C-alpha cells in the first residue's frame, strides 16, 4: 500500500507502508540479500513505512524482479 494516493506519487521517491509484523530492518536486510535496496523513512513514518528510490531508467523487468523478491521475502 502506498502512503499517499497514486495521483500524488513522486517520480523520484515512493513511500510504501510496511506490512504488519514486518520491521524495516528485517525487510531491508532480506531485500539487500536479493539485490534490492530500500530506504528507511524519516521521523514518525520510520516505524510504518519504507521508501523506494525511483530515479533513473527503471524497466518493467526491474519492477517485476523487485515485486517477485518482495513477495518471496514476505512469504518466508
């Protein structure tokens, strides 16, 4: 789930809600092992969201690979 409505999303950084029971630190470590880096949110959002950098050329394969890795991490 995105933090803000789709029509207000940034084209450089996207804030995503952390799944229930999943800490940023655990998600970050697991995603990094799979070759993807996520970023910690700041302030009061750091406990409930993480950020995705979306700068540069990102292909459909990049997005699909990230989503596949995220699904695998969350199903562990």
